[in-house]
């Protein structure tokens, strides 16, 4: 197991989560899955992520390192895992690990619940100056034992 996975597992174990909401969140997810197609659920959760970002904008930073630090400060308060931001030359990659999406909404939710983080990141990035000429998209599904999610900020042609 890599250092990142070991650190992430230690993080999971240190965060018990709020069990008082778990039954409600699982029932909510079951009902949402029964009532809405995955594309609509993902769009709905994207909008919720945007509202969260509007309520709690990231402090302005002067570098990607500050962006990462500020985002991780938010995630630490929420017990929502952590992010690593990487400059990929023609894009930025956001690798988010240990988000409690599977725990909160169940296994079948991962196809749409990540829209919450996508909306959060997209709105934060607009707030700190990303232009409308760039788009943020999730790349692939949850990876590894800590459900690492990858998001890419790039020109739309990157995703074509």
C-alpha cells in the first residue's frame, strides 16, 4: 500500500463521522436513486456543491499551493477528506481522496454524488479567477481503497 493510501486510511479511521445522519442520508440516496436518472442526480449535486462554495468561498491565494491549502482547510472542517492540486501543463488536476460519499450515500451513489465536489471546485475556481474558457470535469470514477476522485480544469477541447 502506498504512503498516500496508508495516510488516507489513517485519516478515515480518525474520523468516525456523524452516525446520527447516516440512516437519513442512505434513505435519501435510495429515494433519489429510485426517482431520478443518474445524469439529473449528478447535475443536482453539482448545483448543491456550487451553493456550498457560494456560502463559503475560498480565501484568495497567490499560488496553487495556497489554493490547495485553503481547500484542505475547508475539507478538514467538514471532515470531507483532502485534495492534492497538480499542474499538468495544459490543465490542473484535483485529486480528492477520502470524501465520505460512499459512507454517506452508499455504493451506488458514487456515479452521481461526486457531482457535489465537482460543483464545489467549479464554483471556487470561478471565484478565484478561472475564466469561462475553462471547464472542470471529473475524470474516471472513484479509484483505490480511499475513493480518490480526479477532476480536471482545462480548455473544453481537452475533453472532446
